[in-house]
C-alpha cells in the first residue's frame, strides 16, 4: 500500500477530527431540538413504578449512571446533558422517587427537579394471585423485598389465633387483594400484616356467620372462595360455581377443580411467576399428582387456600346461588355451561370441543 504524503495525511486527520467535532456538536444540536437519536425516549412501555433513590451530594453524572443501571434511562450522558440544558443541576433533590421505564429522560429530569419525593409506592394486588406472585411484583419495584415478603407469609404464628390456622400453615388466602401504599423502608413484613388485617376487617362477623351456618370454618370458607376465584371469569357466575362445589361436598363427590391441581404442581415460594405457577393445559398425569391439594384424588376441600380471593368470591361462598347443578365446563368466552348429571355434562363438553376444535 502506498503511503500518503505527509501534508495529505495531515489534512485527512484534520478531516477526521472535524467530522468527530461535527458529530458531537450535531448531537447536542439534535438534543436542543428534542432528541439524540431517540436516546432521551422511554426505555420501554412498562409503567411499573420503580423505587429510585438520589443520595445527598450526588452529581448529575452520578445520578444518570444510577438511572441507566436501573433501566430508567437509555443514556446517562443524555440525562446529564438534559439536566444542563434545563439548568436544574442544583435542583435534583435527595430522596426516594417513583419512576418507571415508560418515562422519557426529560420526564425523569422533571420529576427529580420538582423534588416530589414519594410518600409511598402504590401496589395493586389483583384478586386470585398467589403469595409468590405478590412477592415477585414487590421484588421488581424494590429488589430484595420479595424474599422478605414470603418469609412473612410463611411465618404465620402471629395470626394463628385470629385465623384459626393449623400448625405450619401459611397466610396464603388471607392476603386481601387491594391497592396499598407501601414504603420499602417499612419492611415487606409490615405489608403482609396490613393485608391480613384488611382481610379480617372485610370478612366481618356477618360473613363469617353465614359461612359457619353452611358448616365451614373460617379457613375452609377462604379455601373454597380461593377455588371459586380461580374458576370464575364472570363475577355473576361466582355464586353458581360456589353452589356446585357445595353440592359436591354434600354428596361426598371429589371437587375435581383444576386450579387445585395447578397449585399442587407448583412448589411454594416460587421465585417468579410463570407457567409453573398456573399451568394452563393439564395432562392426565397432572390430574393424578399426589398432593393434599389435588381435588381429583382427595375428597373434600384441599389442604388450604390456593390463592388470595377477593370479597366477591368470599361473598359467593357465604351466599351461594340455589342450584342442583354438579358440573360445569368453560366456554371459549370464559363463561360456563352448568349441568345436573354426568351425561348432560359430557354432552356439554362435546359441544364445546366441537365449537372450539
């Protein structure tokens, strides 16, 4: 390869430097008009609140690096440039904030500059979740909190008398689904206690008396409600499904509830939710799994609640519908077809299979 004359090489190098300067300046100019190749856009569309802490004395560069590590901004450098552009470098208040990956870098800068330090994280627990699913959600927004939460759930001695728990039982079923405001520094164990106290308040004396009149203890009522919660897709069907199970219990028929098998197949304290928590398609071998929760093999109620039911499922158990149905099969839209006899039920099953091959 021929060597370039020195003067040409010098000009070439100057050109490289000029291009580099132009590129950097161009980026800053792009920033002034709104973006640097999208690096100030949201990391994702995930709106889950994440706890972020600004330490006293941290610089904008250090804060940007921490934001990038936690997946809250795409670029620490872009965050720092935005802080300088907005002139808020001296206004990033120390404290804890609720941010999310769906916020743009400009929105993150604005949140920190306003100094709106969070009062508490808002956590919504849906009806029908297992304790492990709640723990996983906590761990996403406050790493390490999930394990602490499960430790509180599986150490239930402090509520044994209030809930009439047998030795070794967990608090599964009594973690009332609702929206809670929670500060991680208060500890995940405190959140467990609040959820149980909320259950005790909502499932009041009147509801307990109604369940007792049907021959169920508090824990048995919650266990049945947890099955109803997982089976019913439509709120209006919960009392009907509860009635079917009451009818089967009265005849000493096995409940044959698929959600109890799903629960039996997943070991307790699973670190993260997924197919293993609620396996969708059950095989014949699954239905034969040896477990005190498998209501295909065990007559009566399973060993305990399989999820945390909401108030409407608890009410369905306290006040079931009036029906002589003993069977039901799900339609594709989530509703169910009910039957009094096995022949009727098998005909309904065939009809649904033909409609949804």
